[in-house]
């Protein structure tokens, strides 16, 4: 038997760090995105009524924005009966279904702007949009049992099968932007229609065999076309496309017990976490192609680390975790959730980052002579909507299904992947994460419980019904035998720890990063007097670090002893050690740029 | 009286470091460039015979390539009677003059490709090409006394005066790429025609008042149009354009005793050397716009540091030195000459860098998915010709006139700016630079001699006719009283010194750079076993540095104690101090990439 994640439908978050965020998502975020999408003409566009010369010309990806909004709303509806969200979804679904062709085809851009160009341009997100519509249809059906949208999207899937498999009438064989593969797998599981599984497999198997890479190739491979998927061993190209593909590959491998496909997934996952991932869990080192680059290339100021890519990595990791209970996958999900994912949404739950840099030098915002070239420097402020606004509804849907990442079952053994206060059928968990490492788990009945020992944890204590407990650790999970009602108290030590990068990461040579438990910390200028670039810290300062509870971040800030380098008047001077003692205050990375745009650093100069 | 540089015509280099380079220039470089320019159709294009559809379509800047080649050849001819060079020059000049319009106009691109677009597009280098032709004409006249080319270019200058001043028939007021201003000042001094001085002044005064910046502006200002020149205080935009302008400004200020213009030059020069110059003397921090960016922004791998910009900074510094005897200007010339300029030509004198990076990570050459985006990473190998091949003949002409940077006279006081073995009227100098700091100067007659104390020099000894000597130091020059035949022996201590950057340079935080005398050193992978990025050095290692004479570099290599950081298997690990002792071998920066493309670092990790 393989482990199986417990679906978010069967998990309820309890008061705590993430419950607050999930509530804000349901009360604020989903509505805020709706208003912004409405203002920008996205919903109106779904009626296919736009005509040349009018404002709000439809973009090739607007279907996916609408679909992800419906999907996020559906997940919220699943847990909270919100009549407003239901009626808004129904309204949008009615529009889409009424404008869907008899053939099953529906695409805002192509039906409105280029009706004769259907399925001729691989770059233009048609199958990507279709995939998001399918995911939304499945989510809405599962939330409400209304099957109108689901049936409509099945007709669309049938039409796609006709064009890409039966008739081969399309001008390309595989989507330029992956997404439909994972969506078809969901559609298959929802409908039990094996043709959808076959179609997903078709798109996955055809990649790298028929279409050629449409982006000029140096060594990276924008749309993962460089090799047949089973031969791929490194994470390449556009990071969101890549991880949506890898997610579908892992899902298909699980579904079909396809070991060669799973081996490719394992190699790629390992390549990501050992060579191509920021300490925040962000992926995609460059603005150019929003892409993975090469091993150990992790620039901080120009980190792309797209919010959607963080989410896609969580998807991929979870599919891997459903294949094998290895803490490395859940560790990665934790790293992304608390850092590179959570940074993407503002503390007031209304504004978003598309890119999540690991350093901001405000002057760099005016470094280059043209705004085009300047694009490689991320925004220093979260925005409520972007012209390419893929991230906001993606963030909302992940927050809504967060419960689905906490528990799994392997046969009768419940597994605890994430320490988030929550309950499911026979388990209730109260967690102090991320502020302290105390977790209480109440289980009823099962013989064995597996608890993940986080990768960052060096020491922990565990008690069972008040007594010292012993268990067996396997692949990063502590297995405890329980009988009847059992209370497990586990406490993971959470000292302040400065981390360093592998020395092959040139950008982080001579730098260290402050962490505590799952949280990566950063310094912001607003909390510190000396310019951050002139401040040096030693890993020894962890021993005297002072923690201060900060309500607005719902987490501790950390103050450490530090050294300010004295500035000479000249640009170059003989190296010396002119340092003054100072302190440096650090905040959780996810909280950066919530007060003002200012200098920010994750990787600090090491003394 | 102001100091006046002694022209290269009156200075002869003696055996030593630079004489070898100057000989190679006359024997190898000038011929090698000729062949490459011929192969690529540049000389043929001067006949204006190219027709649409044929190979080698003329570029807008080809006139300047030809002109700079003639100019460099003229300087060589001035010192060595080389009949081949003379006949090649004559041949090219005959072509140009025969194809010059009766009006005086001559431009390969516009006469050939767009005859009706003359003086309509500021961006298209017309006046830049004209300026280079004028410089060449002056140089050839001074070398040979043949005035055909000079007269032709005077007619061209007259025509430009007509179009831009008298009739105002041009569509723009000032050149997009400065150059003609400094050329007109040379033409004025050669012909004594005050209208050329007035025209130079016209172009300088009009800048920033009439034309608007043609490159989209963020904060930098591509063609120095952001303010009238007298109000400019920072070095902005395209670094070559900028320094050609500043050179002309300083020249005009000297010529016209224009204090407000000289004040602007001083402010700009200070801004460059205190905030915007690499330790190699390279300028222009970015590929985007080949431009200055912002204060303290000096990225190493993507340094633009164009060879032409290094040369232009030498021009600017010399004009400043002719206004005031302050060692800061000669120090800058020395820094550029031995490092960022000399790196631009290969040791075999045939191949060139356009950009001169301060670090090479070979993997970065394949970092981005498209070669367009990849452009910000410099080549890792010198090339014999580029499509935009402005640098090679510029390098050649500077090597040919190197003698002009060594001496000056202030009233009767000879000044020694550069320690290069050479002689002029009444001075002979034998210098050990850059390998040792011993200099012997023999002077005859004058009362006082001024010798620059290099900015890097902490201690020196000086003897006059074998006895300890005392002098007065003013603005970095040591003034010694001499009578009759005097031998001055001055020895500048040249220890190995590790330098650090101003802490505001984020890119160099936690890094140091090895120097010795005027030379900046770098590490190349070929001389070292551990990957350079994993090696750390302390400034203390300077005390035990081992110098080894290396014939191919004509200079010492330096070996220092160092520490290799042990690589963990993981991407991130708790910071620790796992170092192994090792050594690091360093070569003069100018010699990098002469053996193979490999990892290179100027700024080393500091332990």
C-alpha cells in the first residue's frame, strides 16, 4: 500500500497561525481578487463580447484566472457555506457554459480575437486554460454536487481528445504551458472516465518526442521539451510549467505504478532541492523565461521565485509524498509554505507578489536605463492585481486546501506531515508552529502513528500519555505505537540557527541566513539603523539571540549582536577590520515589504 | 601657467614592460586589425559601392573603425617609418577623399544606404564617425605632413558647421554619440581655425538644452542629455559617450579657462573614481546601455567595463591632469593602464575584449534560456574582431601614444606622471614597474622635478646623486630641487596588499582583492585546484605571499595561503567553519583568459 494524503475536505484547521490565514482568505482575499478581476474586465470577457477597439482586450490566459478563482471559491465553499461565493460561481459558470461551443470548445481569447487560429499556436495557453477550467469544474462539483460545469468540461476534454489524439487536427502535439495533464488526472478521478487518464498520459508521453522547444535553447529548456519525460533528470525551463508537468508525472506514476516515470520525478525533485531551490523554497532563478537556470545559481536581488512556482513545487512534493513516506518531501512543503509561499501574500491578505526576491536594494530599482531591462528586478511592494495575474487566485486556492497537506494514511497508520493545528476523523493536533515546537496530538484507536521529524530539528522530546516514549525513526518519520486514546506530546527544539549555502552557490559565499524552526528570517532596513549591506553577523550570535513576540507578524522577531563595517571615504582601501558593535533585528521572511519598501536581506554578511 | 603633457612625439619608450607592448602593437596588432577589417568588408565599404542584397552591408559606425585604424597607424608612423602602413593609409585616404561629396560630407552608411536621411537621426553615429575621421586626419597630417586628408576633413567640419549652426538644417542639435567635440578641439589646435573651437563649444553647450534624451529614462541618462553640461555632477549613461564628452569638456575648459565647466568635470571625475569605477579602472557597470548605473553598483560577473570606456577614462583623466597637477588623475591613468585597459588585449597582441569582467563563472555562460538575455555575460575569450569593433583600433592607438602620458612640464618644472622606462628631451627614466618599485630618473638642468607618489604607495625612499634626498610633497607629487645633471633613485615599496571595497558596494561585501603596486591580481581556475568560489583568503596572508616570476605575463604571480571551504552534500546546512588549508595562486588581472576559459575572480572570499 502507498500512503494517501487525507483530503482537505476531511480536515478542519483549528485556531492558530494557519487558521487565521485561511479565514482571511475566505473573508478577504477571495473577495478582493474578485473585485480586481471584475474591474479589469476579466469576467466580462468570459461572455466573448469584446470587440476590437474596446478597452480590456482579452489576454490568452484570462480563462485560467477566472477558473482559478472559481476553483479557490469552490474549496472555500466546500468548508464554509458562503451563498455569495456560490452565486458568483454559478453566474460565471452559466456564462462559460452558455458560450461554450457545441463542439465543447471554450476559450475567451481565441473565440473572441482569433476564431480561426484554434489549436495552431502552442505558445498561447489554450490547453493551459482548458486545464484550469477542468480543475475548477471538478472542485465546484465536489463542493456543491452541481454537475453542469463538470459535464461541460468533460465535453471540452472529449473535444481535445478528438483534436489531439483521434483526428490529430491540431498544429502541435503537447501544450506549451503544462497544466492540462494534472487537470485531466483530477477529471479522471472525479468521473472515473479512463479516457481522461489516457489523454493525460498521452500529453505526458508525447512531451520531448514530437514538438521542438519553442524558446531558443542554450542549455535550459523552456517548456521541458528537451528530452522525453522519462529521460529528464534536472529541473529545466519555466519553473511553473516545469512543476505542473512534474506534478502530473508523479501523479500518473502513482496512478499507473509507472516506476520509470517515478524515477525521473525523484531525480528531478532531488535536483531541485539539492541544487536549484532558494532557502525560502522559491524556485526559478531568473526573470528571463521565469526559469530554472543552472545548478547552484541562486542570485538574491534578481530571484524570480514566482509565487505560482512555489505553489507548483508544493503540488509536486505532495504527489511524491503520496508515493513514498520520506520526510524530505514534507520538509520541502513546510519550507515553501512558511517562507516562499507565505511571502507572496500581504499581511492584510489583499496584495500579492508575483516574484519573491531574497534581497532588495532599493537603489537597484533605478539601476538600468530602461524599464524593460529593469524587469529582472522584482517589485518592492505587493500589488492587488497584475496584468498577468496568475498568482493571486493560485495563492487563494492553496490557502483554502491547506488542510490537505497535514495528514496521510498508510494502510492503518496515520502520518502527520505538517504541524498545523487541525483535526481529522480520529486525530486532533494542537501545534505551536512556527513560534514554538510543542505539538500535542490526540489519536484514537490506531496501532501506529508516524510523525515527521522536521529536517531542521536537531533535538526533540516525545511523551506518550505523559510518559517518555520511544519509537522508531524511518525516512524522517518517528513511528509510535499507540492503543486506545493516546496523547502524544512532542517538542521540537527551535533554537535560532544560522545556515550557510553549499559553497558552490557563488552568490552566497561569505553569507549566512538566520532561521528558527521552519522560518527563514530576513533583515529589513526599517528595523535597523545601519545600512544592511554594511552589517556583519557571526553564527555565534545565535546563542545570545533575543526573541520578541510581534503581533503583526504573528511571530517572533529576532535580535542578534552584529558588527557594522566602518565606511571609508574612498571606494577602495587596504582591507582592515574596522567594525563597530551593533545589533541586527530580523523578521520572518514572509513578512517583508509589509511596512515600506526598503533594503531587505535574507543572506547576511558573515563575520 | 598650467602643466602641459609632453606629447608622445617627443617621448621614446625604452626597453621594458610597455616598450614590448608598443612594439607588438606596431608589428602585430595594427596589421592584425587591418586584415580583419579587410575581411569583413569595412575598407571596401569606404568606396560607397555596396548595393542592397550584397554581403557586408555597411554599419553606421564603419567609418569610425577605418578612421581609428588610420589614426593608430599614423601614431605608429610618427615614431617608426613604416612604408607599408603609410601606403595603406594613403590608399584608404584616397578612397575617402575621392568619395567625399563636394559639400564636404562623407559617411559610408548614409551615402550608401540612406542618402536622403542625412542628419535626421541623432542615434546613428554620423557626427561620431565624422569626429573620428577628423582625429585621423590630424594624426596623419602630423605624422607625414601630407595635408590632403586634413583639408578634406576641414571641409567636412565646415559643412557640419553650416548644417548645425549656420543653416540649422539638421533634425537634431547635438550628436547622440559624443566624439566630434574632442575631435574639433584637435582640429582647432592643428589648424588654428577658431571656428572649429567654436563648433566644439557649440555642441558641448547645446547638450542637455535642446535635444531630449533618446533612450527611455529611469534615472540614468544614456546620452548625457539630462542636464546642461555645467550642471552635471555625476557620470551618467553610456560610458564611452560620457567620457568622450567629459574629455572634450575638460579640454574646452582648459582651452577657454572656463571654470564652471572645469568644476563640472571635477565633480564628475570624483563621482567616477569614488563611486562608479571598478578596482581595475573599468567603468560602465551594465550591459544594458553599456552604461554607468548608480553609485556603488559594481557587479563583477556582468561588469561591462568596455575597453573603449577604459581608454576614454584615460583621455578624460589626462585632460584633468593638464588642468591641475594632482596625483589622483595620474593614479587613475595608471590604474586603468595596468589593469582594465591592458586586459583588453591578448598577450599575443592579436585578440581583444570588448567587455572586461571582474569574475567569470563559466557555467553562467549557459545560465539563461536565450542568447539575447545572455548578452549581459561577457565573453570568456578574446576575439580578433567584433561586429561592433570599436575597441581593437582604439586599443592600438592608445598603445601607440603611450609615451604621451608619462611626462609633463609645468613652467620649467618637469613632472613625472607615469613610471614607464622612456626618455624625452632632458629626462631619461628607467623603471622597474610593474614588477618592482625602483625608478631611476636622470635629469639635466632644471631646478625642480615633480615625481608622482602613487596612491597605492605607503612607503618610499628617494636618493639624489646617491645621497638621501628631501623634497616637498604637494597634491601627491614629490618635488625635488636639482641642479645640473642629477640622478634620482626613488624606490616605491611594493608589498602585496589586499584591498577591500567601500561597504556600500554590496557586490563586494565580504570580499578582498589582491594588489601589488599598480597591478590588480585575479585568481584563475587553471592555476588552482579547488573551485575558486570555495576558497577563502585573509588579508593577513599578504605577509607570507610568495612571488614567482612568470615570463608569459612579464610579471610576478603571487601565491598566498588560503582556505578551502568543505562542501556539504546539501544545499543548506548550519553554518560552521569547515575549512582546509590550501594555497591560492594569483596572476595579474590583465593576463586572465589567455590560456583557457575558466573560472576567474578578482574579488576573493574573505576569511
